[in-house]
């Protein structure tokens, strides 16, 4: 549920509920999604009480296979992989969520402005969006992350730069179609101001597809954060970020447990988010426009 | 229609110029300077050597002059000389592009065929076990980090089971075929060398499958949704009423009409596959433009960074142009804005 | 209608056929792989390569050493048995004058290039001048060279302004290979004073070689493979193999796998962790041999944020706070040694310096004395590379934990090598971690790079709060050593090693052993400090 009660969207949540029947929100895959997501949120918040070891300290022999003392074994420095994997939830999920919220905000505002005002404003914003989208996402993110230097915060900035145009396009399309509708025309007729019409009447109506796309994208952004870390442009050592842990695992190919745990963790969380997003899409009957 | 297409083509050079400019600006905004890696840290204290390297690589001019020089050479098809391979970026890209293309095209085939198959199964067995299973498999594909899947599959199929070969495009002792298309599968067949062909194919299986799997989800969902729409369309009821078998109706009418949206997404999918290829090439030591791009970023190789972004952007633009055109052709109802 | 229906069916059937073909291919390929056992005329080596050029006067890297050694013979060579002894190469005689300023080489009349033309004094003169004038990374090797004379058809005389007793060892370095000047000049090479801009042969060297070594360059694909073929006109014992291919295999686990499966004959960067795994493979021979490579951390007070390091007690404390034995155990599975000064174990001068030891109590006391009882926070930018089996990232994380136990917070920023070089060339970083591998067999290179001397390495730029720092004792010591030979010189280098250790700017961490892993029927896999592995010496057991 966290995913749909994002602060900027809270006002519209009631409308959302109205549109799908309760059962559409509680299909088995979605319930699985909620449970897994809840698990990871609890893990992220309470990890210092759950994790058996300090994630950045050498706590045992190196490269130990999974056992009773080290459930997922130890890595090349003798750190507990289980504890590191749990701590990893503190990085991937919040960073991806922030990246999405910022991208949605920037993209939606620019897209709404472009769609509502049209003309050269529209042309400028959308050409920039087109060009940004013409770069293969990872290449642009890599170039930006490389220029800002490694680090999770810089990776976040890189992702926002790559991701905002998607929402700008989406919002623009929505605004264009809603602009024609009667109640907007009547608002114009009674003399409401441009920004007021845009943000009181048009934007709220456009939020549903944005929300569904944002949910689906959250999973992709988690993967992108990890990809940047995997390429050495994200988390700094000894941060137990999942992508970086998989890089460590790749270096120790014959100790598969090092990469297995963080990869599996990432898989469950992204799968959960995709289940929720998939369910949302069906429940709200949104035609997705994805790149 | 023709006007729409011409308009799209006319704007292409402008977009490309934009991409070149953005790529140039981004690479020059990098806070790090390649001179240190060009001369080696040992020689940084030697002003003579530093000056010689700057002069040789044109880094002693101001940014705007560098940009104009770059554009000037670009119009002659010259993308400059790579700092790290010391050969022309054009020839570097030409020698690596086929590797990436071969991988992405096979992945595209796997993704599209797999996606259609799963979509059909899902739609015809809606809400039954097969539907759930195929939807799960599809979602799994888009939830997996490709670099991790690559590792896992290599560990299982190469290191443990030994049924598939490891990283690389060919086995270590096998020489690549004479270069015609640059696609090892095609070139080996042209040379009539079947063992070489099989070796190339076996090396393609894992990376192409992992790359294609991510696409399966997108396509199967699309096929499923549009097949379900079509199945409830009036004409299907009419055809059924005429007494034709369900299977025939499915194959002949429903599937065919449901494939239209697939055509439109394939262009975009190609761009997404290129992104995935960057990571997959890393894991599978695939000497394509993805690993070239990673290497270029790592070594601050300006000409290579610019070249690879330009080519990547151009491919993406062409793919979306093709998509738009195909879309307009197959579905005239689309409003062309 | 009917025909149409059939065509639809056909499509479905062809899908099935495609799937069947795919299955066949799958099974077929494993058969294909099994039948590739070929008589060994072609040697395949797996290696993570760092090549950026194949121009013998522009390259400067570990793989360059291997390839250049195979393609370009040098005037003298390092004895495979004893790295301190030099043997005749292209020069059958080589002598130095009494004050080590003039070196005379008598060329072997039998020596020929790969195009069968003789190796002449003009080629030697041209090659050395080109290396010096091209202003590349290895040009420093010929610093101070004043002139080259070619008095007759077989003699070359190299003159230096100041004594340079290291020169004969330098001449054996892989970067001093002799190039066929006629052939190279034809393709744009230049040895003139303006060679750094006038020379346009770098591109040509990517697909050609012009040397007198056992192999000639067949082909090169960046990031993929270097293929060498036997030089049919080689003037010495012809090499065993028809071709040698160096394949780019980036990670050590793939190298291991390919060696075990017989895909490659030699794997050059097997991780020490994998050694146990190979012990059970009868077709593979492994050995851990002492190397002259090492990783170190540099402490640089003059870099931005490095102020706490200005006090030598703080640097001593850091030195004592590092658990060296644990790092050797953790990073290279015990296959490594400790090292006392920048002059590595086995090099002249390294003999008497004390090895570092782990003493947390002493470290804490030193920190308190220096006014940092609660430690401090300091940052470290370093290249994220694996150097000779040592993963610098892991090394720094281990040191991070060690320093944390004495209150020092170390913030790590691993970057790519080129970005690291840029940092080092700019505002610096207080603590960094890198590696060093020798270019030749003389100890002078360590003083030139790590000593606090004018025009030294990057460390001298940041060695004190004032930035550029000169330790006059080291400047004088080096001048003295370069004028000496024999036991006198050894004593001078011992003193220099102690001086550099006392600077406490360089802390060697691990001197890893080199893991040699190769198919059991390959012989001659040895490591030399000047040239890495000599491909020309590789053979097959009968």
C-alpha cells in the first residue's frame, strides 16, 4: 500500500479506490506483492535488530559456505552475507523511490506545462525530452554518473535525468486529451486562470496512469540503481548495496552464495513491485505507455 | 501519411545534431581530464610530455574550437581517433557493431516469438493455470537483473553442468570466420563451416536468452490483452456463429489482428535491448559496442564516448522512426500528430 | 479458404521445427567442443590485457612488456636464471666506461630483422632516439642520454651527461626493443626531435611489427586478442609454436575454467583462491613464484584534506595499525609477503629494511601523542583494479576496518584508473592505494619514483604540507648510487631504502606471489622482472 500512498498523490487515492472493486485490489499475485514489499520495508526499517552481524565488519573466516552461523555464508572479507543482504534493503528501495518521486514530479510538471500551453514551450520541453530519451538509458546514466563521480546520490541524479522524460510525455498526452473535455471547457468559460485549471482540474485526472507507470517503473529503477553500482558508478565500499554485492560475487565466481543472496533479494522485491503494478494496471484499466 | 513520414525524416538530422552536442558537452563536462591517463601518472610532472600529448590529441584548443573541429570531421564520416585503442572510432564501432547487432537481433527474435507464444497461451487459457504460469514467467523476465541472471546461468550451465560454453563469442581455439557481415552465425554459414556456426550459436544462447527474456513480458502482455479484446469483438462472434472451430478462429482471426500492436513495440524494444546489451556484454565478455561504451567511459575516451552515444542515439531514433511508420501503415486509424 | 488454412498450419508447424532445430544445435555444440583437440602448434593464453597501443616506443603496460619482448629483441637480456645477471642479446658485447657515462655495444653479426635485413647500428640509434623523442610514458627511461655514436658497422656508443650505472639494466627493458628503422620510417615513424607530433606510425603498429624477436605480429583486435606468428627469419633458436594468441579473458574465474577445460594453455591471472581447485586437475601445473610487484598505500599530507598526516607520528600510527598478515591471508590466500620499503624484496638494497608489524597499542599511543586521541576522518581515492591478484577494493576495505579500530575513519572512493590519474595530477588525495611493477632490474627506478626528489613521482608532489618536497639525502644518495657498481652500490641502495622507509609516505602492503598456471605439457613458463613472461622461451614437453 505504501506504493500508492505517495505524498504527492494522496489526495487522489479516494478516486482510485472508487474505480476498481475491492477484489481487483486483492488478487493473489498482488497480495504476494504486498507481503514481500512489506517484508522488505520492515527489514529496511528494523534491520539493526534483525541482522545477526555488523554488515561491514569482518565477522568470520572469509568465503565460508552457508551454514548455521552464517546463513548465506561470508564474502571475500569475511563479512556476513545474510546481514549485508538485509542491510541492502536500506539502499535500493529508498533510493529508487526517491528517484521515481522526483522524476514523476519534474516530468509531470514539465509535461503538464508543455501540454497545456503548447506552442514553443511545448516544442522546447518535448524536444529536450525526445533527445534525452534517444540516449540508451544506461549510457546516459553512466556518462552522468561518471562525470559526477561514484556514489549513490550521484546515481540518483543520473537516474532522474534519464527518467523524467517518460513522465513528461505521459502527462502531456493526458493533458492534451483532458483539455478537450467539457468540464475543463466550462472552467475556462467561467474565467478560471490557466494554472488553476491546469492544477485543479487537469492534473488530478491524469494521475492514474502516471501512478501505475510509476509503480511499474519503481522496479526498473531498482534494477538501474543496481546496474550502476554493478558498473562501479553507484554505492561506495563498504556499503552493502545489492548491485555492488553482486560485483563482489562476480569476482568470486566459485563462491556463488555471495552473489546469490543479493540477487535473489532484488528479484523478490522487483517481482513484488511488478505484481502490484500489474494488478494496479488491470484494476484501473490503464493502457501503459512504456518505452 | 507521406507528409508525416517526410516530416519525421526531415527532423532526424536536427535530433542527431542535438545528440552529438549533448554527448560532446557531457563528455567535456566530466570533471576528470584524460590527459593524466594519456601520458600516465608517471609523466604528469613532466610539462614537456604533457604538452606533447595535449597537442597530439587536440586538447590544447578551447572547447568551442574542439567542438567545431569535431563537427567538421563528423561531416566527413570521421569520428576521431580513440584515446585507448588508438584506431579510428569509426572502424572501432564498425568492428563491434555486428557483435551487438547479432546479439540483440537474436534476443529480439527470442523475446518476440516467446512473448507471442506466451501471450497466446495466456489469452486462450485465461485465468487458468497456464495463464498464471506464463504471466509469472513473463513478469520474472522483467524483474531479473540481467547481470545477475547472467552470472547465475553461467554458473549453472557452464561451470556446473558444462552444457553451454562460457563467455565470449567463440571458443578460445576457434578462429572467427572471414568477415562479410560481421555476424559470426551468418559468416560461418557463408563460409560453409558448420562446426564454427554451431560454436557461434552455442555462445549466443545464454546472452540472447537473458536479454530476450526481459522482452517476453512486455510482448506477451500486449498480445494477451489485445487477443482478449479481439475475442470479444463482434466479428469473432459472427465467425464462430458460422460454425468454425475455436482453434481456427483463434489462429486465423484473433492472433493475426492482435499482432498489430506487437509490431509497434518492437522498435522501442530494440532500444531497450541495446541498454540491456551494455550489461549482458559485460558479463559475457561480448566485444560489442556495449562493452566499448563501458570501456570508453572508464578511460575518459572522449572520441569513443561521443561516437558510441551518437551511434546508440541514431539506432534508437531510426528504430522509433521505423516504428512510427509501420504503425501508421498497419493502423491507419492512428491520428498522426 | 482452404489453402489459407493450410498455410496457417504450416506456420505453426515451422515453429515446432525451429524449436527442434534449436535443440539439435544445443546437443550438437557440445559434440563440437569435444572434438577440438588439436596438435599443439598454436598456443593460446588467457589474460586480462591492458594494451592501449602496440607501438613499442609508446606502450607502457604489463601486457606491452610481454608482447614487445616477443616482437622486438633488445641489445642485452636478463638471464632467466638470475635476474641480476645480463646476457648478450642483439649485442654480443656490452661494456661501460669507468664512470658509467659511456656504454659500448658490439652488435651480433648474425642478428637480423624479421624481413631478413641485418640489425645495424643505425637501427639501434634510431630506436633509442625515437623512444626518447616520442615523449611517451616510457621515455623517462632514457632521461639524461646525451648522444649516440655509430663509429663502425657493428658498434653503437651511447653517451650520458651524468653517471648512469642503471643503463645496462635499462637496455634490457622490454621498451628498449630495437625497431627496423627503414621499415618503420616508410610507414610514418620518426625519431627526430619533433617525433611526438611528427610521428604518425602508431596506427601502422596496430597491425604490423618490425622487430627482430622470435615472433611477428599477425593481428590485433582491441579488447579481444593479439595473435603472433613465429618469425621465419628469427636469428636465434626458432620458437616452438607456430602461433601464440593472447586472448582477452577478463576475470580470473573464466581463466580458471578455460584452463581446466583445455581451451587455453596458460592462464596468467588465476586468483590465489583458485589454486586449491587446480591441484586436483592433473592436466594443469601450477606454481606460486616470488614476484617483484607490490601494492602500497601512499600517505600524502600535501593533498587536499591531508593535514593530519603532516605529523610523522600519525603516519607511523597508520603504519602500525594495519594488520599486514591478515591482509596477506585475506587478499591472496597467504601467497604473498610483507615488504619494508619501496624497494621490493629481491631488488638491490631491500635486504636490511625491517618489515612492518601490526601494533594497535603503539598506534593508539602515537596518535594520542600527535594530538589525535580520538582519531580523525580522512578520505581515500584509489583505482578499482585487481593488481597481481590483489583486489585494491578489498585491500582498502580491510585497511578501513583496521584504521577504524584506532579511531581513524577512512572514507573510500574507488574510481577508474584514468579518473584516479586525473586526481593524482590535480589536487591529490590524502591516502591512495596503487601497485608498482618494475620496468627493468635496477633499483634506481624506485628512488626515481618514490624518493622525495625533484621531478620524482606523484608522491613527492604531496609528501608534506608544503606540497612538493625534496629530501636532499635521497637526491644525493641516488646520484652516488648511479655512479657506483657492485657492493658499494648495494650499500647505497640499502641506505636509500631506509631513507624512503623513514619518510613513511609509502607503506607497501602486499608483495604477492605470482600464480603460474598452465597445461602440464607447456615448458618455460617463467617470470622475469623486466619482461614478464618470455613467449619465445615457451616450449612443449616431448
